[in-house]
C-alpha cells in the first residue's frame, strides 16, 4: 500500500522510542535505569484523582464541547490572569489532549506550505516534526552552552528571511533547561515588533523553575505582540498528569476558533473526567507543585555536580525543567571493546549496553555533541545510574 508523501522519512518521537526500548529490555530481565523519558516520578496529587473519580460517578463520561468544558476554560483564564499577568476570555482558550495536540492544532492552523518557522536549537524533538507535518520548513537557530542555550535579538534578526512566518519559543526549555530572563525576552521582542511573525510560546515547564527565578511569558511584554502570540501550556509536568493527556493554549480568538474546528474533526474533545480533574488542579491546593519543584532543584544540583566529575563530560547549570544537557564530545574517539564512539548515539548506546542506563542522544534535539538526561527519577536511581555511567566511562580506552 502506498503511503502519503508527507510520511516519507518521517520518524517517531526519539524520546518515546527510547522509553519503548527500556520497557522491552526490562521485559527481557535487564536491569535498566531510565533517564530518558520526561515524566515526573511523582504520583498525581490525591485531590486531583478524587476529583476525577467523583466526576465519573457524577456522569462526566460523555462528550464535552470540542474546545473543553466552559468551567475549565474559565479556570484556565483565571489562572493565566492570576499567575502570568495575561488576560484572555474563555473563548480565547481551547483545551486539548495534551499540550502536544495544542501545538499541533496551532501548527496546522497557522503554517502554510513553504513557510519558514524559526526554532531555537537545541529543541524539543516534536517542534520540527509538527512544522513539517503542516507543510512548513523548520529553520533552526543553533545555540551552544556558551550562549547558555539561548538566542539573542541579533541571532533572531540574522535568521529572518522573506519566507519567515513564525517562531516557536520554549522557556523553561526541553532539553537544555534554559530559562529566558525578562530582559532577554525583551531583546527578542524588539526584533519581533518590527515583523509580522506569529509567536508560539511553550510554557509547559513554567512551575519547574529554580534559583528563585520566575517564568516570564513574552506575551506580557508588549500589547502588540500579545495579539500575535499563542501561549501553550498543560497539566502533565506541574501536576504529574502525563497520562491524563490534558493541555491547552490561549491566543487570538480567530486562531482558537479555527483550532476548535480542527479539533472537532480529530479528537472531538479531551476526556471529560480529566477536564474536571484539571479544574481541581488549577483551583485546589498547590503544595504538591512546590514540593515537586523543590525536589527537582535538589536533584539538579546533585546531577550537575556528578556529571562534571565524570571525565569527558561537562554540564552547565539548567534553571528550569528537569533535564540536563551535558556535553559529551570529550568521549568521542574513545573505544568500547575496540570500537570508537563517534556520535552521541554511539555514546548513549554504549551506556545502555555497558551500564544499563537509558539516555537520549543529542542529535535528536539538534546537537550531536550532547545527550539529554532526565532527572525526574529518585535520588537513589540518580546516584546509582550516574555511578554506572562513571564506571562505564572509565572502561573506555
């Protein structure tokens, strides 16, 4: 059977693929420590679970409006005003089956074939894939650890062409943990104000942020930019609700209305009782959010220090999310059983085979000199896993 041309060479998510490999190896009896998947190891807070249970008992098992329950859209509007200084009406908000679907909806609504979409790199693996699915061309603006993995206004200006249609920003960032300061965002905003580009800002990690820093949305900086910005967020990371598949976006009403139409022809609506749970997540106690963020900060401190103590690796200090992106180019050229390690995939494959530690190669995120390590694991697993990595490095020749 012939496949659609758009699927030629199209690959599945490398992070989800790595997770599937871990499950396969564990089923075979292998002792694998998984630092690959971006999923909090905490349980969904009990008040959220109870809200879903009550909702099911009360009959929230039917279709809802495609854009989501009105009460949840209002709760999101209240949250955006209260926490982010952003004013949206419920009609400017759509609830989706995860932030990933929200991003896909927006890509399909805003991107035409041939449009160039700017993406700072390293980037989350799904951004370029979704641009390609919409017929656009992802244009990566590369950064390095020397830039703290952040673009500047000058870098943005140099990347602009007559075909540039939009930009995707992610702060805090997956995979680097980079967080833009208000001043850095304003530097980008001054360039964007001289264009007609749309802005998609993915803020899913906004509550997992460290060192007393507060997340800032670029949509708050200039009223003229807010009219061209779509803010994407969700419940997966802050509330340990990855499997609930609940996200949302807020933006100009015409964009949200078209996302509503698109979603009505795809998933119809997010799961009804998960939406009720989302209302409880936003309006109920927030202690669990702070507890998780504090735990992740302690883990970050340990992981960065431990990685920097391993020969051939260097790691900067991420300010948010729950990933480190250590540079591993210092391992290139070393040999494992006579075979040289030449790429990030070689290094990660070696750690999986020799140490039983799953990681994700940096080339999946746009830079082959690095690898991603998720520290959404217990301290015991982090200590054991990094000890295994260290021993595996020492065995290289």
